[in-house]
């Protein structure tokens, strides 16, 4: 997504504890994790560090990345014929100033009614174990959806680019 947006970057995946804290909301969780990911790389000199994280929320329950086939099937079964909120946290850390801006975007996703067989076939074919909520919309998973509502269409993929450019513009305006 960053390449398509014309940005040059180096990619790192910091290992952090992504455990949900007691009483933590989905929006607070993704903002905390995005900030933590960015801060983990704060030793990079003269850099702008982007941290992001995404979780799905269905009927108040937070779905992260499924640990196995069974959990992926359970997540998609719960999402069937309901509305799921995809919460995306985004942090931009300027290592020169140590200024860290953190924002939150929500994408509302309405699922079609899904059969158990369709869910199992999808999970076995796509193996969506590395994505929150067990659904890859950039492939056959898009057929599971009825509607998507978002101020930033990139939020559904986990990186709200419109908001990122807002943060980048603000960083450059501060340095002038």
C-alpha cells in the first residue's frame, strides 16, 4: 500500500505483546499497539516510523488473528449475517522530535449470511491465520461481504492511508 502511494520505506515487524488489557476497548487497544510498535523502533535516527494495528469487533467481542482453523471458523461463523467493526490504529513517530501522533479509524463491514460449508472451504483454501477476523478481502473473501462503510477505504486493509497522509503533512508543517 505504501509503495502504491508513492512512499519509500523500510519494513520491520517488531515483536510486541498484543494481549488485550482488562477492560480495554478495541479502539484503545489498536492505538496502544500502533504506538508501541512505532516506539519499539524509535532508535532509528532521523526517521518517521509508522506503526499500525487492526482488530475486528463483533457484538462487543474483539477478534485478533485466529490461532488455528477452528478459531478462524468460529470468527467467521460469528460474523455471518452481522456487522463487524474493523478498528485500525495508526501511529506516526518522528524520531528526531520524538513527537508521536496516534489516530484511530473504524471500518464497518456487513457480512452476508454464510453457510458452514462456505466458511470451512474458505478457511481451508485461504488459511487466513495472519489477519484479524479471518477474512482477506483482497481475494475470494470479498464475496462474504454485503457492504463496507469507511471514511478511509484503505482502513479495511489495516492501513488508513488518508489519515497517514494527514499525519505526514502535519509533521512536515511542524518542521517548517
